C-alpha cells in the first residue's frame, strides 16, 4: 500500500512515453539499458487523456500535476468547490478537465424504491473492495438499511423523476457554470443496476440524456452569464 503512489506515477510515465513514440526503459525488472518500443502509437496526439481521482488534498493536487483531468468522488458542492481550489493552487485550469461522479437512477415517482436494492448491492461490492485495500474503515452499510433511506435517497445518491434529479444536481451545474471557460467540466453518472429490468435501465439512461442533461446545461449557461454580469 505504501508503494502505490510511486507505482501510479511510474505507470503514468510509461503510458506517456509509450503514447509519444518514445521507447520505454528502466521499467520493473527490465535492465536500465534495455529500451522497449511500443507500437502503434495512438491516433490521438499524446495519447488518451488521463484523469485521476482522489478525495484527500494530496491526491487532488497530484491529479493537477500529473494528469489531464480530475474526477471527484461522490461529494457535496462545498467539497467539490474546495477541491477545485486545491487544483487551482497547483496551476491554471486551461484545458484541464474536472468531473463529478454520481450514482443515480432516473424514472417515475417510484424511481428510488425501484433502484434502491440494486444500488445497495453495487455499493456493497465497492465497499468490500475499499475495505480490503484499507481505504475505508469497517463499514456495515447501515445507511442502506436505515428506514429513512427507504423513502429518501442518501445524500450522495441522485434518484427520482427527471425534475427531481435535475434539482439535486443543480448546485453542481451552477458551480461548473461559474468556473472560467478554460476548464472543461463533466458530470459522470452510473445509471443502471443489477436486479432491474433492461427496460427500466434503458429508460433511466434515456431520461438522463434527454431531460436531465439539457436542463443542467441550461443551468450552467445561466450561472456563467450571471458571473459575467457581476
């Protein structure tokens, strides 16, 4: 575990070198004098964009120094704003991507009770992986068993009708709209879950794409216009 940052930095170096057409050396058990050519090079100049995630300050700052973008975990608008501040302090945001990840489900008035079991199952698996890597303390997942969540989603979950989901995501859209145009912003969403029918999962994706996304873009544009008039 203590070597994982070093290994990640080395991985990024190898990817960058490989994608640029530069022969890779000094890698793992390969002798320093041995160079390994990697072909073919990517069609995209410089290779695919690398985004790094992270919650703690050191990880967020590292993403600005090493990567092309930062993808935030499931946090509130205030937490995201703080992390954008850390990114800015590491360097300008020109061409840098900032993404917010969410777990959600879009449907009718029964969207939350319908998707809750599948979400709980998926989150339990993530929680297991995080505990195994000691990224999280022992958690029992009671937030998914609590009677309160049977009616209302936990704070980190976006589930409901298109209007309800738009309202939940509004603070993030407005925050992104207030950023300088030099930064590119994204909301990434997991919208399908085990245990639901294919029709329900497809409808969740369709409603998010056709109704929620356009509404969020309008909110971001409106927020940007408000900033310009101040």
